[in-house]
């Protein structure tokens, strides 16, 4: 077993989810606010397109870059929604956004290269980079900057060997959304240093108080945008994503995909062709409004319990909250206690980095408001027993 493999850290939330399932099997009621997965089912037009593909025998390999019709549909989506002229040749369909991350990192980075990340951020960035033998340069993200990675912070943290900067917008676990002006500043800095900017837009579309924008508006030089059908489109289990980048890099990624994945799931690709239809988009917009209602319900309720929250996040479906004062325990201990004693599953900050991690927990508002209210009631009762 390699040392690199040994260094990969576990996703703590999966351990907590496993324990939650054990408790449910014993008859316990658990409110799940830990997993970043929408509770809504995949929209019916997408499901029906998947059924039709299976009935028609569409179960054979596609090309490694994906169905030409789906690449065209994704490019057309950017044209219709964001008024961008994106060539289908700049799009490659992947096995989830995770597959896209692997392709982008493998295309741009060598062992020993350094990559700038915000802290906190999605844990798999760090783990995949570590597995590749790359070094992460972590920049603390704070409420003072709205948990957004600024060009000033990156410039101050710059060291030799940095080949890429990774940001997410909207972000996990904070829900922070970066404006195009902030992305332009980061992109300019990266290009001046000979590095690439990688933008994870897997929660794109799930924005509430700010414009819905895409980093692809910045052009195609030294810029790689990752997206997915999982979050906004409600297709988590279908395992389908995409990456958009310069055509020469996409050609390299296609060769890598041929060897690593063969191709993305064929029935899922046919199903995703229905994701951009007007009937599907109407369903998704209604769901976005429900996520906003959930955020607006949970945010003040947690703040009233003493959780430290600066302002409602502008995207995704998470609240990243500082622990109430005087608990006498860290985030991991609190998450374990809330699960075991209160029947509420949340994610400890230790999953997302090091900076302030022991003092934060993440709540996913991926349940209806009645369940959110029940979770708050249970947490309040448990905190009262602690105090």
C-alpha cells in the first residue's frame, strides 16, 4: 500500500451517516442535515428520458467526451441562460464532477506542484491532490470576506511552484458566491503568474440574493470550469458532470478519460438531455425557491440558539455555523452528541480543512421546513441539557 494512499483522510460525514443508518435500523428517528444531497427526486422529465433510453437499448458506450448531442445541449444552455457563445468542443462530459476534477488536475499538474485552496473548502480537493503528490497552499476564509477567496489573499500567500488556484462558487460548506469582478481579479493574477484558475460551479443555479453567473464569461485562457447534474438538476445518483475549458486541454482530457473511465454513464447522458427543457427548468426554479425558504427558516432559528452566523449565504444549501459559546466541546464531539442524543445529523468542520474547523459545523437545509423545525427543537433541548 502506498504512502500517498495511506495519507488520504476519511470523509467524517460518511462515518456519521453510517452511524445514523444504524440508529435508524434500531428504530430511532434521525433528521438528516449532514449530507449535501437534495431531498427532491430527479425531475420526472429527466427520469422519463432515462426510461426511454433504456427501452430503446441505449446502453452501449458513448465516446469518451460524451454524447455529441449532450455536449451541444450543455453549450446551448450556457448560450440561453448566460448569453455565452460556448463551442461544444470545449465541453467534456464526465462521471460526476468528481471525474471532472480528476481530469483537470491530471491535465494541469505534476507531482510536487502546489495548488491554492480556500480553507474551509470541499475536502476531496485536498485528498485528490494529495494522492497525486501535489501540495495544497491553504488560505483561511473568514466571515470578513464573506468566506470568499480574494486576489489579495492569494497574492499574499503566493509561493514558488503554484500551478493552479481552485475556488468554488457557490461554495461548500459556506454557501459563498463570488462575483464576476472577484473572479476576474483572481484570473488576472493567475495568468500573470503562469497558473490556471479552476472554478467549481457544481452548485450553480442555486443562488438567492445575487446574480446567477458563470466564470466562463471570463474567456477560455487558463480557465477550467467544472459543473454537474447533481445538485441543481437533482441527479446525484446518476453520476454525471462536465468540464469546460480550452479545446486543446479538452482533447487531452478526452484521451485521459478513454483510459480512466471509458465514458460517462450512457443512460444518464440520454436522460440529461431533458434537463434543459422548459418543463424541467420550471420544476428546478420552484425547488430553488423552496431552498430559499428553508434557508430563511433555519438561519434565524440557529442564530437564536447561539450558533455564530454572520449573514445568510447567497448560494448552495448549507449553513456553516460557529459553535455556541461555552459548550466545552469541539465540532466533532458536538456532531457526535447531536446524533446520539438528539437524533440530528450534522457535519463537523473538521471535514473541510483546518482553519477554525473544530469550532464550526455545517447544516444542510436539504429537508422540508417541518423537519428543519423538528431538528431545531431537538438541538435546543439538547443544548439546554448541556448548559
